[in-house]
C-alpha cells in the first residue's frame, strides 16, 4: 500500500520525527489501552482501536479503566473548554504514551484517524470488502507525533449510499440526519397535516390564488403558532438529544397571501418575511435549541430588514445552478452567490444544501469531478457553517464511491488537493485498472462543451448526444473501459468495481437508443422487409439489469424505476416493435413555433416513427401557452386508413392534454374537412403520467392532414403556479 503523504496531512499539524517507538514489536507489546474518561463514546473509540490493531498485527491490547501500565494509549473525552470546536480531536505522543483526545464524537473520529494515519488503513466505500487494512509485525509511531483536527464545517452530511454504513460515516467524521435532526427538511405538513386539519380549519392554511389551500401554512394565524410550539415541545421531549429542528415550508409554492401575511411579506420583499418572523417566534420559545429553515423557492431571498434569531440556522439551496463549474465561478450560480452574501448579513448561521448528481438519471455520466474542492473552499470562505451535499441517497449514481471519498475529506478541510485525493482513490480502488479509469474521467471532462454551465441536475443524456455523450465519445469511453476490465481480469473484486463504472455507459446507450429509434444507434434495424430489434440492444438491457441488481441499485432516478421495472418497460418496447408511419417522408409545417428548450428531432419529431414513451425530455415537441397547429403534406394522395396523435399528461411538469383537439384532412392539399373534434371539460386532479391518444378512421386517399390542439387557457386550480403556463406535448402523428 502506498503512503499518500499529501493526504496524510489532512487537517493536521504533523511534524516528521527522527525517532520512533514500537507500539507492537514482533507480535508483542508493552502497551495497554487506558480509558481515562468513563464515557460510552470513549469506550467505543478504545474498542475500535483495539479491533484494528489486532486485525493489523494479530496483537490484542488490553483495555483498562484503571491505569496499571506506564506505557499506554490513553483516551480522554474532553469538554468544550479544552477543544472548543465540536467533533475536534487530537493525537499526541508524550513521554512514549499516545494521548487521543476528542470533543463529543470527535474521540471516535480520532480512533479511526489512528487507523488511517498510523496503521495506514483505507475505507474506500461501504462494506467490509471495501475496507483495506495492512498487516505488520511491528507497528511504529513517531516520538513527537502530533495531530490536531478541527472540521471546516460544523455540519457535514453526504447523501450517498455511505449513509447505510455507520462505520464509513465515523471513519471520516461525517454526520447522519437521524443523528442530529429531530425534524428534517420540509415540515409544515408534519406540524399541521392537511389531511387531519384542513377540512375543519382551512384558516390554518394559505390563502392562495383567492382561496384557502393546503399548500402552505398561514404564518400569521395565532393558532398555527401555538400549535407549532406545542408540536415541537412534544417532539423535543421525545427526542431531547437532537441538535436541530426544522421549521420549513412544504416542497411547493403557494405561500399565504392573507392581509397579515402579505403585510409582513411586503415589508421584507417576499414570503421570506412571514417565514422568518414565524420561525424567530418559535425559536424564542426554545432558546436552548437550534432551529433550521429552508431558503428555497419562494423563500430563497434574504429578508430586507429582519435578522434571524441566534438559534436559527438558514439552509440555502443551490438548486438553480448548473454543475459544469464550481459554485464560486459558475455563471448560473450568480444568484446563489448573491443570496448567500445577503443571508450572511441577516443570519448568524447559514448552511448550504448542495447537489452533485443528476436526479433524472442517476447512472448517466455526470462529470462534476474537479469542481468539489473549489466549491467547498468558496463556501467556507463565504462563511457557510455546514453543508448537506445531496447525491443519490441510498441508491447508486455515477462515480458515487469516488465522489463520496473525495467529498468526505474536503468537508473536513477544504484546502486539500482534489486531484491528489482522486489519484489516491482511483489507485487504491481500481488497482491495475486505475490508469484507464483516470483516462475515462479526464476524457469526459475535457469533452464537455465550451459552455460548461449546461450540466443540469435535471438533465438528460440525450441533451448531450452532440458533445460529451456523442456516439463518437461513447465509443472512446467504451474502448478505455474495456482496457480497464481487461487489466483486472481474474480479480472479481476489482472487476466488479470497474463494471460499476461501465454500467453508466450501458444506461446512456440504452436511453439514447430510444431517441434514435430506427436510425443509426437506435433500437431497431431493417432486416429484409421487416424492422427488428438490434441484438446488441437486447444484450445491453439484460447485462445492465443484471449488473444493477448485483450492485445494489434501488432506483434509476429520483422516485423512478427499479432495475426490474426498467426491464419490464423494455420488454414492452420490444413487444410493440417498430411502428411504420406513412408520414415519414412528408413535409411538416408548424404554424406556432414549439418550445426551443425541447427541440428533440425538430419538426420531424412528429413523423420519425419514434414515440416519446413517458419521458417529456426527449422525442416530444412542446407548445408553451400557444396552440399546436401542424400540417403534414404527403408528396401525393395516399391511402390512409387511420390518423392517430398522442399527447402527454404529466401534471407534475405542468403538461396537460389539450382542451380541444381537431383532426382535419385534405384530398388535394388545399381544402380541409374536419374528421374529428374532441373537447375535455373536466380536468380533475390527476398526477398520473400517461399518453392520451386521439384516433380517427379515414380509409381514403389523403394528401394532407392538419392537427389543431388548443391548450387550457389557465392551469387547473389544483396545479396553479403564478409564472407557469400550460404546456401541451405531442410525440408523433401516425398515418397508417
């Protein structure tokens, strides 16, 4: 195992010594472990040290609560007066004894630091198979060894699969939400559940769009305040050890616009006014507790004059920023940077909720590596107290192991070299495949378009089919990863790790194949007189699903499909097969331009044989607040037996089927006759994502078809948004 000198300097004052003393010599020792502070945390730390020294050397040191030996490793639980920074710790050699001191859980973190620094152990990812402990006959320590560690951030949460492994969190001194938060995140609906209270007490909820709605709470209602205080009093009694308590709006818009709330909001330039006023009042009732609230969506801006109470912590989100650059320089993060500076003027404590994954496609390549150190260093310099860095949670995402490892070090000390951390991980985790994995990471980062900011946490690999995820680049990535697999052939552990990287390319290939359809790189190919599924597509589906299940993938996107459900979706695509559209070579005329944010295959998206399935982000054309008025003109009159058009219903993204659909036909390409008119009068609340087909049987020679679709004038009240307009989405106009 290599000694990674740069990494060993992590958050330390570390002096090289000319003399060393043996803690273990040739399987024997004069040392014991002495626990000076009789606390559960100190004994836990002592047991950790005992376990790993035994694993490394075969020698089990005795743990004593009464000191009987002159040579000892001494654990001391210290108070805030000694180590003022929570979770801080130190390791010091004095008179041939090793003193391990820690504030709170810092003493446990110190024990694992001993394993990393003195033994040289490494924990690459969750599980024992990803923990490496070297073996020694003699274990040395420098006579003047000194290490003092204080975290750069008071709160350090990395939301990756590592949250499932408590040892990983303790190994790197990370936090888990359930350890610190009595209530986390969006809590209004926990405090006053609408299902319980709305019917009898609509006045507890927001007056929004002219009526009381259970979107948010009415924060000027005195009974809401009294109920909130009683709610937290009870929760604190149940969980007195929790550090933080969240008072935050629901994950939606819809703030209260009643007279009293509006008065507060008008004074503070937005809904953050009534929110901070309310949170401050609750915080005053519990002066010894820490309350958090989200600066997010409508409450993202700091109030104009209000300051938060000293025991209120604001958590500001970076959700609107692209990820191509670090947050300190990314152009799209300009608003975030302004908000952070403003919140720091109004609040003593600010946390940041950051994002390092693509929520819509967890497994797709997402080349954010190289931005972590600068982002965290910027946040530290800007006065941020804590960070919640959201990856893919308990499921796997692109390079999750590497991302977690690098970030785990950087949230303790932001001045480290991200490149050195990356090199250490790649070398240790991938073995002989390391050079090829490094090449892969470098290639995809360099292949990003010049406009680096276009890397969205809600993006789609299809969006990048012309740059870093083009077919040409995909081939280059596959070649280098094939070399990586060959380099570790015969070693099942390393091979499995390399496969977890390659799986992201398989996923991207499959997703893009849906976009290409019958074209090159698509699902289908022409064989004799029939369209058939390309064999490699079926093979990739089978391999991808098998690998994903073996590697512990839970879902492919936030709230999305499991690998098995994904396989079922593909079986449906294969069963349906290729559907021929007689309009494929026709001229497509569009009266009102479609939304350029979703260009798909241009006008021919409507005639290219390729359905949109249920993902609005590709193979669909969108009209945002305007009608769809499309004419398809064939080269000559052609026998058409039926005309079918599909619209998407996806209320979560404000996509609704048209209020009115008309299908007209022309035998000469000039004069049109209406063949179908359908209207929808009742748009009841329904968040099901589905296709809405409209079909008419014609059985005649036709030269042109016109489809007219009129969107709703306004959004339904149950999906109201003050700035959104109704979208209609069409994927294909089938002439058969």
